[in-house]
C-alpha cells in the first residue's frame, strides 16, 4: 500500500496503483491516472468504457469481465485494446478508481 | 479469493515480467482446449503478447465444422470420477459436456467459437500446424476465417523466440 497524489488529492493506493477507496475518485483523478499510465487524453470512447465499468462495479460489487465489457459497454473488444493498450480490464479499472478485477476471463 | 503477493526478500532480484507466451493446443477435448484459451486470453488481459498454435486434434477448436461440437472426454479421464463403462455409454459425453457448458456460462466463460473470436479481437495471433493440416487432409478454408496462417514448427519457434512456450 502507498499513497500518491493525483489531481492534487492524496489517495491511498494498493501495491499496483489501484485506488483503495473508490469513493475518493473524481473524473479529474481519472484523467491524472490515465496520463500517468500512458493515455494522455481520455476521449468520449474511453469515457463510455470507464463509466460503464465504474457503474457496474458500484451496482454489483464486481468489475465486468473483458467479455462483458465487449458485449455490454458499447465498445467492441478490438477497440477496447486500442483504447487501453496494456490490458483494458485492468487499466480501465485503475483509471475509473475501482479495485483490480479478479476474474480469469 | 486469495491475493497472490510476492513476499519481499532482501537482496532478491525482481524477475522480469513475462512479455510473450506461445501456447500449443494439441488436444481436441473440451478440457484439452479451454485451459489454453483461458491462458491466452488471460495473457492479453495482462498486456502480454499471445500466440496460439493449434496442432493435431487441437485443430478441432478452430475447424469450422467441429468448433461448435467440442466434447468432454468421458472415457480415459480419471479426473471425472466416472467408471469407464459408464463413460462409454452413448450420449454420456454429450450429457457431461452440456452440464459443464451450463456451469461455464454462469462463470462468464464463452463457448469455444465466441472465445476464439474474443482472442482474435484481443490481439492474440492464431496459427495452424502445417504437418497436422497435411496429415488430416485439411485446407485453409476448413478453418476459422481469422487464423493468421498455416506454419511449420520452425516458423513457430521463430515466432516464439524470446517468450515462454506452453504446451497443452
């Protein structure tokens, strides 16, 4: 566990940089985390994925699988990998301030 | 849920992360195919490059006429804990397969054709073994359209260079 400051806010992070408390998150924090992870600008397409992912987590307690993201977010799998190159499920979860997804799929 | 954490050891060198895996699928049963697909998809989810090489009966996973009909082996499969004479009854394989597919659907594990498409969309590269294709008298058009090619063992090793090879 560590703390880091994004968008001027001190945040508790786990060892891999995921927010410990999703309630601390703001879109500005999301933009700062994205920039620190190689995505300088979040487009509307990124935000579709990020909102879908965060809402799914907040309502079900679980992050969607990559399959669920591709089927239900409105952004197909191919594009997910273009938007979030080093693993969409993990990276999008980090940016939208939810814990690291635990599924194998 | 267990969280894997490497205990810090003083003076230990952190191993370099895996950057590429090349997975060989040699078996045509459901339990022979899924682990490879899950590992390939899991690699892509971690940002790891993934190649999948289908050989021998493993080619059924990407053969158009077969990929929707992959079955659990109910004979010669001690892990199933089913007496061999029961496993050999007509319809037993279909029955066990249907049960397993139902369970997998609840876990969000896709059926094989959808899984193969998911791999391609995720940027995994899929190949066929030339020796096997020749041996079974198959042609390119018999296979899933988005296979990258039919390659030799030598090509496979070249492609796998610098990464890990997993045989299933």
